[in-house]
C-alpha cells in the first residue's frame, strides 16, 4: 500500500464521511475542518534487509483520529477499514487539553 492509497482508504471511512477531512501531517493553520478529522504521517522505516540491501521496504505510519468526545462507532469504522486492508495496527489515546480534543493514534506498517 502506498501513502496515496492509504489516504484514499482513510477518506472512505464511515461511507466517505472523511472526504476532504484527511491531511498528511497537519492541516494548514486555521484551515482544519470540523471534528472529527484524520491526520497521518510516516514516522520511520523498518525495512527488511537481505544480501546487504533493502529486500522489502516497510514504512511505519501513524494515523491520528481527532474527535471532540470518545466516538466508538467512528473508531470501529476506522479499525474495520484497516482490518479489511489487512493492516496490523495498535492503538493509543490521549486527551490534548490545549486543543480540547481527543486524539486516537493508530500505528501501522505499510
């Protein structure tokens, strides 16, 4: 999966509810859409090496879901999409007090 394919898949979550609500890294200052929205970015590479070269490129990506409150149905829709794409994920959650938002981070490898 490429980053472009991932973006398209993220925009399709919840029957397209995230169309125009997905950004790489962050939205421009003052241009973030209404909650919920998604940001994603590469965090590092974790390549498979063989014979002194990169045999298979693996990129670790964080997908950040921002919501006003805990929203299990949106989380389940995102998780369902990840599962349908056979992407193994782990999840963490933090409340960002300065922004008054809940951030759910999904860590995947593509």
